C-alpha cells in the first residue's frame, strides 16, 4: 500500500498563541507520535503570516487513520484541550491522502522550510494536469538546488484533491532564480487558469520559543 500523509493548517489569530503552541507541542503531536504507523511529525509556521501554522505527519499508509489507536485520540475522541483550542482557530486545510509520487519516499528530516501547494483542477483538464505535474513540474522543481524532496498526494474525499509538498533547506529557495525558471514554463502557464481552490503556504520550520 502507498505511503500516506496527514496535513493540517490553522490560522490561530483568534487563539492565545502560547496556549496554541503548548497544546500542539505538549499534547497533540506527542499523542500522534505514539500511534503505530505515524512517521515524522513536524510543525511549520507561515512565512507570510506567523499566525498560520501547518503540521505534517508521515503515515505508513492512509489506513493508519482508520486504526483503533488513531480513532481513540481523534474525531469524536479529541481531548477537551483539543476541542477548546481548535474552536478558536480557523482551519485552512485538512488533507489526508495517498502518496502518488515519487514511490514510497518519506519526508526528509531536518528541512528548514516546507512549501504546501493544494488545489483542485477543472475536471476536463485533469488528465493533462497530472501529466504536467508528474513529468514536468515535479521533476523540474526537485532538481532546483535546495529542494530536499518533492512529493505529490491525492485525497478523493477532502476539500482539495491534490497536494504537493516541497521540503526545502530554507523557504528562500523558492525566491531564487532557479526556482522561478523551473516553476514558470509555457505548459505551466497554460494550465494555471484551470486551477481551482488553490492554497499555497510557504513555511519555515517551527522552533519552540523562537
């Protein structure tokens, strides 16, 4: 079975920042790290808006989220603290899906930045969209110096069907000329008008107390 991902983004502007981070660091992430099938669990903060946070969780496979161990701490079994904090936040995205590219690669550890690109695409352009992503866009961006990994995922039941994650040595990689040239081809520009619900969040690794 293919690898999986759970990615959650929050705007916590209406929450107490100290409590938000304490909840994530002291309860929420540790709970998930103890669930069999969870791999690397990391937190990220938006470069453009420091009140937006992303958490990424590598999964052995998507079925981990259907396991008894995960359900015991999620959904209707969320803790009182989880319900209190999340009620004060605006959820930007929850994506849980299957990795489609490349193979069974995991997230690299120690990345300094993460670029989140989630979107839908006009149905009539779906086949070309996937052809472009798999055979031009991902390979080109993966080759940019400072890109540690470039992966794609699909979620058939969420708000966004497609997700691409780029682990970076730092967020500044996406601001360089090499990235810009790889990201702006004729094929890319032809497909852009057919993107729907596009969510792009450029983040820096979260550091407690920073």
